[in-house]
C-alpha cells in the first residue's frame, strides 16, 4: 500500500491481559475502502479494534489513525470526533427509545444544537431502515434491529473512519445484504475496518483482508489473494477422506477436503474460506 | 386509479379540479378558513391540483423538518426542564437527566438511606443520649460517602451498560466523569441538606458533613487519574471512615473529625485544591483511554 494512502497504521502493537498475550507485535496498514479482519475467537481482533477505537490502551507499539496519535490526549479527542465505532457487545439502555439512544450518543459526540442533532439522528436511523421505529423502546426491538441501531450511532457526523466489530451478528440474510450494500457505499472515500467470522462477508465486501491469528497478522492482501493461497489444496470427493485432514460435506452430498489430495478426489476452485482455513488450520475450523 | 386518487367509476361527472384563480388565491393565503379547508380537502385527494400549487421546495422541506423534530424529539422530563430553566444548556440537561447511572435507582437509594437516618434520629430523641450521638455520628460518617458512592455508580464499564458505546466519543473520559460527578454531588448535597435539620444535634455539628463531602469528592476525582472510579471511591470512603473513628478515639471525642480544626482542613482541600485539581484534571491523560 502506498504510504500516502494509509489512514490506519499500526506497528508492533502489543497487549497483554495478565499472562495471556492478546496482541503480539501486530503490524497493520489500511487505507480508504473496506478492510476485513478475519480470525478465530481469541485471535485478538476485538482487542485490536478496541485499541484502534481508543477505548483500550495498548501496552506497546504505535498507532496512527487519520494522521493522529491516540496516545496523545488532545489528538485522541480529535480522533474520536472523526471516527465511528460499533463494539462487539454494544450495551443498550432498554428504557430509551431508538431515537433517544442515538440522540444521547450524538450529544456525547458534541452535537450541541438540538435541531441539527435531531436531523442527524433521523438521517442515520433512515440509513439503517429504522426511521419508522424511532419511537420504539429499545427493549422491544429484535436482535437484528438492535444491531442496526448500534450501527446507526456509528454513522453520526459522517465519520472518516468506521470501526465495526462483528457488525453482521444477528442480522438475517436480507438485512445482511442491505448491510453489505450500505458498507460498500460507505467505503467509498472513507476507511472501514470490520471484523467478522463470515468469510462470505469478506469476499462480498472487502477490498483487503487481514487474517489475525495468535495476536499477529498472518495474512494481508486481497480476498482473491487469500483464496489463491489454497490453490492446489482444495478437493471434492464422493467419499469422506480417510486421513485427518480438514473436510466437510457440501450441499450436493460430496465432500470438500483441504490439504493433501484424497484418493479419487478431483480439484476444486478455492475460495476465501478455503484459504482462511488452511492458513489457520484446526484453530479456525474449531471456531467456525 | 384516476389522477384524483379515487377509483375510476363507470359513469358520472368528469373529475373537478381547482380553477386557476382559486388555486392562486389559496397559494397567496387570501381564502377565508372555510374555503381553505375545502380546497385542502380536495388537494389531499388530487395529485394534479397539488402539483399545480406553487411551493417553495426549501420552505416545504424545512417545514417537514420542524414537524418531524416535534414528533420525534425526546420528551423533556421535569428535571430536564428545571435544569434548562436554571440556565443549563439543553444538551447538558439532556445528558444529565437521561443518564441511566444517575437515574431513579440511585436517587431512590440515597433518599432511602437519608430517610432511614432521619427516622432513626427522630426515634432516638426519645431514647438514651448515647443513642442520639450514635445516630448523629453515623449520619456524619455516611453523608460525605454518599456522593462518592454515586460517582462510583455513574461511570465505568461495570456500572454503565452503554459504557463501551460511549467510550469512543469525544466527551468520554474526564469531561463526562466530571459532569456526572458534579451532578451527583449537587443532588446528594441537596438531599442530605434537606434531611440534616431533622437530626438531633446542634446546627453547626449537623452541617459538619458538607466540607468533608466536597473534600472526599475531590480526593476520589484525583485518585481516578491512577485507578478506575470504583476502587478510588471505595478506597477513599474506607480511609475516611477509618480516619474519623481513629481520630475520634485518639482525641477522646467521637466528633473530633467534625470540629473546627478538622473543618479548616476540609475547607482548604475543598475550596483551594478543588479548583486547581479540576483545572489540571481536564488536561490530564485520564488513566489511559477509559
């Protein structure tokens, strides 16, 4: 990536929780567009995104976001004015209405003029198709609606950097398609970083993908590049492979195997999921 | 469907539309109320006539914006309206009154504790003198701790379900904590002050909790530069209780920590150090990102 295009720069980032290392000298660079973080549970994705969202201080390493250093108090405040963050587990105030919750966050984002703030709240609720639920109490919203509501608050103020931790959790297939369309549109001209378990989301949405494993970035490239790492290692067979290699039964009743060629198997076109599973092996398979 | 929005009928009169002069007088606002209502009833059903009425698109959009604002905006409660009347900006009034951590549960528990203290005080007036002194000491010990407990309940991951959503906003950190601490302090001092006259004891002693209260709040805020709010509040409260009891025992006077020499110390802490602390505090790098 051209250094002048880099809006997110991370170098040798480390974070430990007691004796457990969550991030081990992780390097990352991203620019405008959608960058996906893939990795199994416990790989360090959420810790990385929390550090980037300025809600968690790393133990070591450097972060530069939009040219600002979050370790500096004044620059961190400026950065918070220019980023939107969707946590993995956004807490809600159940007695708030959808409008009140987003309005509350808008106040915390220093939108002090009431009329302009309310117009902005209506805009972001409309972006996530919740305009007609503005007056509904949060406790009465479905899981998918709550997820969209949490996403709506990230859009307040049209931020230059969006950090989304597992944004598609709880969305049904139709909502997920709409979400992909919205994020694709948002990714034009701004930087979107999202973490997900869904390799389909990465293949459909992301221009770049970073696979995180053991607190490090073990792959950085395009989704096509990730799929290409599995070339010559993906097979389809009529019977389950005899060895201990990764395999699963597909919808047409055949077996998709990764690694060594099983007896009688024929080669298959590799996908992002194949590359991801081969890269992280059993760890990823268990998490998936 | 025809252009009036009504279903086509097999026979009947041709659809009627507003004559140009009537439409012009309506647009200019020169119709009487009855005519205006009649025209508007027609316009509701007739897209062709609606399109013929000249309208300022900007004015129309702004009008809808104002209507939507009235329909959608959160209803201001009594506390929010009161704060606005007192000159607090609307967004701050909203922030303080809507914050769940500062809401009814905490206020209710403070009021309950104070009511209990007052009832115990009133009951003890009919009991032995030692009981009255004990009630007063308990009140003086507890009253300064209440605001620190409120501050501990007002900010942080463990007590605020929406903390992570808020943590990445520019207001998060010292600004938000100070704002909530101020709201807690004012509320607690007001409620406690209302209860104090009902307690047994001389007026000076009954009011001896005010300065310690400000001093403890200042100490908690100072300590949050190093540790999260909850351990800071717990530690300061424990130190306060121990200091009162130990000093009282050492001086052979249960109320020694509330006599004029000690009050002077609290006054110095609260009135001299507090403004300096708060000014520096906002500029401090607050226990790294929380």
